C-alpha cells in the first residue's frame, strides 16, 4: 500500500484529520498549497533528503524566510507521522529541517506608531482597532472578536479571552488594564450614532467593538501606513513593537509576558531575545541604584 500511495493523498488525509481540532486550519492549508506542487505526485520511496533540501532551497530562493519553509515541512512531517500511526505507511522518512534562525522583526518607533494612528483617523473603526491593539498588546484576531460585554469601562479592564469551544487550543489571551484616557475614547466611540445599528442606538453587549474582519483591518492599516510614509506595518508588527518598547522602557519581562498572553515568561524571553545590549540599560540602572 505504502508503495502506491502518494504524498498528496497523505497531506489531504492529514488536513481532514485536523479539521475541528486546530483553530487555524487555513495555515495547514496554506502549507499544503506550497507542498502539493512539489511532493503531491511523489511516492514515499521518492521522498528523499535531497528532494526535501531542494524544496527548502527553492522556497528560500523565491524570497521566503527559512522559518516559513520549516513550517511547511513540519506539516509534511506531521502528515507522514499520522499515516504511520494509522498503518498506512511502514516508515517515516527523515525530513531535514532548515534552521529556525532568529527573525529580527521590524520594530516601529513611537513616532511611527503615532503617525500611523493619525492616518487612521478618517476610518473610525480602524482607528479604534489600532488604539485597542496598542493599549492591550493583543493579537489582531482577539481585538477584532472583542465584544462590548468584554469591556469593563468602570473597572477599566478588557478581557481578550475567547468564549469559543476552541479557546483551549488558541494562543493565549489576557485580561488587561486600560488607561482612563482610553476609557474616555471608548465611551465616545461606543455612543457615536453612525457606528451603531440604527441612529442613536447604544451598542449592545454582544456587539463587536471594532466590527471589522482581520483581513479588512490589515488592508486599512497598510493604506494608513502608506499615507503616513511608514513601511512594514502589520498588526503583528505593531504588537511586537509595543512589547519591545515596553521592555526598552524597563517594564519587567513578567509583566510584558502577562500583557502578551504568553503561556510562560520563557516564551517571551525567547521571542524578545533580540534586544540589543543598550536595550538592557534600564535593568543596569536599577541594579546600579540598588547597589549604592
């Protein structure tokens, strides 16, 4: 059986198996979309180390990062392991993985973030999304899914956690405090007649605060960034930039980790291990003062 079955069939079976199990099935689908043209018609015996290494080299040559090729190959390996556990194939061939490397992501300055924020003013919903993204350090999906029931303007907190049955499988989301200034903005935004269903109607608790899809806010942000003359702006880059600026300002790693919704401080330390020596100066200053 394993001699006749194609890699494409194994990938298809794996995708079906993950449906209803993972939150972002589209990510697996995207990986398969890249793997299929190269490996789809291959038999297991044809899946050699050189074939996999050739795939990685070809992907990198097109401009993708090695981490992206690695993520795609992880999908291939997972499909093979599922087939082996199900007895469809009798072995899992070695899949040489490109190095994880360390992606030095773009970090926006405070001035760049303010410029993009100003450029979104003409689109109130996108402007609200960006203000919430900056204030909560949340993920784009969490901010877009946020309902008014999760916003406590009296206690000045926002609960980004999801009520979806898939929530335990989602990346971490946090309950975060918000400033008095943001509370004032959200009150005015919530009561703006032209943003609600029907003029003059107050936003319902279950109504979404932003009311835009992630793809839409990505597009609007890109357009605002172009107007502001700031390159490389995405929701993730803004989240990453805000977290980096907090760490540079001396906010303890544990606090930043809590804001980001990371499962552990170790994850935060690994992601933000790119900080330069000078970025650690606040910590050095604290130690110097303590030793006096």
